[in-house]
């Protein structure tokens, strides 16, 4: 967990530095320069927030992690900044290129990772409404500015990763909203996502409509994930092909059930690459997914 925070601090610092430098490069365009400067100020605030909490990580908080962000995923998040630095070094960083860099960065999974990490460290308990609002304002600032430019609407449509009408649908059953939002961000490129916060709510969604993918924690309020799964199978045994448990449970009875039924399961934490691969296998079953349950 400590290395995730260190990496995020580096990303926030890189983003702030890039926006600061770009504000100078494009200083003759006053509106664009002002926009970049404000984005830089906000990235510095995010960086300070992470630095303030890094020293306070406890062993218990380390164990609560649900995701490993592997090198491929980190490179994906950093790619827009690397592209901008390369163009700047070559002297070919145009306004249009910089606008696309901002769009690609701000509408990636980057902000979801940051909110997930802050929630994991328990620093959002009292500040959560304000912190989430600040992040929403930050992204909306980028969206509003880009949309105001000629051709800006098409850039926003490209990066917003909206689910295709009539496409596939996923259900995430998870009581930790930051984990649910992170899973939603990972799945958005392929599906429309619905989030349920407990087993009863999850079951009600399953009984109401079809889902191509269901990802569920086992340790849930009101109804645990195993009971929800059993009742869902009574409605439609084919639901088993769409189901993945993503869980930190240590309940031996529940783990025995998963093993005995060969239900797909990933432990918390798992690498995001593996999570995405398993989601893709379920959504696009061209081959039989390998058994990923814990033994």
C-alpha cells in the first residue's frame, strides 16, 4: 500500500509540474494558461493530501487493500503525461495536443484510484463529502473548459468511456463504495455498471433484470454474497457463468462453498490486470476461463 501512495504522489507531482510548465508555454493564450494554472494548483493540493497521510499508514490499513496496481496499469495512467513531456522536449506540443493530454489524464481511472486510496487510509471519514466534491469540481473544470473549445465536445465523448446503448450490463455488489467505484472504472469501457451496497439490494437487481457480469463481495450487510448467489441460481442456473466473487472473506464455510461449486473468485487484494482479464473472460466467453478460485 505504501508504494501505491508513493506512486500516486509522484503522479500528482508530475501532473502539477506539467500543468505549471504548460501554463508558461501557452501564456499568450490567457484563458488556456489560466485554466492550466488552476489545474496545477488543485493537483498540488492532492499531492499534499497524500503526503500528509503517507506516514500514518498502519499494518491494518495495509491489509485492507483490495487492488494491486501493476506496472502496466501504472504506465497506462502515466501515458498522457509522458506523451506531453516528449512533445514538449521535441518542441511540438501544440494547444490541441495539450488539451487531449488533459482529457486523457483527467478521464482515466486516475481520480478513482486516488479516492479509493484516501478512503482506504480512513482520511475521508469526516471529509468525504467535501473531498469527493473537490474531485468532481476538478474533473468538471477540465470538462467545461474542453467542451468550450471548437471540437471540444468530440474530445469529451471520446474520453468519457460511456457504455454503448444496448450493450452489456454489469452488477457490482460491494458495501465499500470506493472499491465499487474502482471496479466500475475498470469495467466501464465494456459495460453499463450498476452498484448495489448489500446482498438484498444485489439480489433484487438480479431478480429484476439480466446481467452479463456480476462481481460480488461475500461479506455483505443484510445478506451475504453466498446466500445471494444461491438465491440467484434458483432464478436462473446460468447466472453461475456470469458470477465472480471478489472478496476478503476468511469464513471457512463460505470458502468451502466457493471451492465446491468452482465459482470464480479473486481474493482481495488482486492485481487490476487479473481483475480485468477475468471480467473480459466472463463478458466475452470465447474460451472457457481457467478456474481462478482459491484452493
